[in-house]
């Protein structure tokens, strides 16, 4: 069994290197869901054999670096493919493109779309009586999209207990706190009212992430409200809106990598 804390730290280091090399934004958004993704890819999900793998969708597609770095550390894509991220004539775009790399199941970036594609896949697996499962990560700002709640009604009506949605609930979106922009609290009660089995956890506690994945949902789709921190792992990035946009300089990279062990 791999050490998931070490895997998460390695993925965060890779994200920082990618952001520095590409001079691209969204590094804070990429760091917050890493513990969830490391737990899913290295412990929870079945990915072998590949043709009957569980499906993971990062619906907050602007956090593409987190997806690419996780796939590389899991050995699904070659590590050197990351060097072409966000480069002219490069290999990987800044928002997820399903044709860019193995393991990117859907193109994502328009918020709310990847999530609903995942629900459709889960419905298809149900119709096929397949044991395959679907795991989806959505973000705070994304949770304000009407398509999220349309999908929530669809999934509960059809009893899609083969889908688990994680909310990367880091309490920041592009222009501030969700409560200041378009508040959707109380989160847990809303999802339960839509017919979902809701769990609330510390989204950086790997033992709680694993437990939430294994929790019986009583025939309902499952939503895990994961309380996370934007920029997790780097003190000067944590819970700071500016790291939705700021570029990682040489000095930033050196300091940040010194904090990640």
C-alpha cells in the first residue's frame, strides 16, 4: 500500500513545477483537491483492467495541473508529457481536453458540464448492470451552476448509487468567498433535500476520505462535502484568493518546495 500522504506531497511538488515552468495561473485551485485525488487513484478506484476501470472526472477543469500530475504519478501518462503543459505547440492545455492524454475522461472547463457527463456515465453503467463506479470533483463556484442541481435531481430520481461527488469546498472562488457572491449554504441540507446521501469531512484527512468512499449510501447517490484549503501545503498560498491568478516565480517555487515534504 503506497503512503498516500507522500503521494499527495509529490503531486503538489509537480503541480508547483508545472505552474512555474508554464507561468500559468490556478495553482491554488490545483493544490486543494490533491489529497482526494491521491486517495482515489492510489487506493479507492479500480483502474486495472483499464477497459473496465472506474471513472474519475475533474469537473473544475481549470485545475488541470492537478489532473495531469496525478495521472503521471500513477503511471497512466508519461511524466515527460507534463513538460508541454501550457506551452506553444505543447502537449497539454490549461483546461482539460479528453484528447490530450490518456485518463482524461472528458473535456472540462465550462463549469457543471463534466459533472453531468459523469452522471450520464453512471446511468449507463447502471443500465449495463456494470460494477464500474464514477467519482467526480466539483468546486465552490461550480456549485452555483443550475446544471449542478438539475443533475442532482436526475441522479437521485434514478438511484445512481454508483456515483460519488466530492465538493472541493475550499471556500474561495474566482472573485471571493461563495457566501459573498452567490451563497448556497447550507450545503449538506440542500443536497440531502435533493435526495443524496451527504457526508461532511476534512478534505485533507486521508482516512476520512477513504471512509467516506466506503460509506453505505442506502441506494442514493453520494456527495462528500470536503472542507479543503485553497493552496493547501504552501503557507503563503493557503486560503489566499490571489493564488487563483498569481504566477509562481523562481522565489515562490524555492520557498514552496521547501515547505512540502
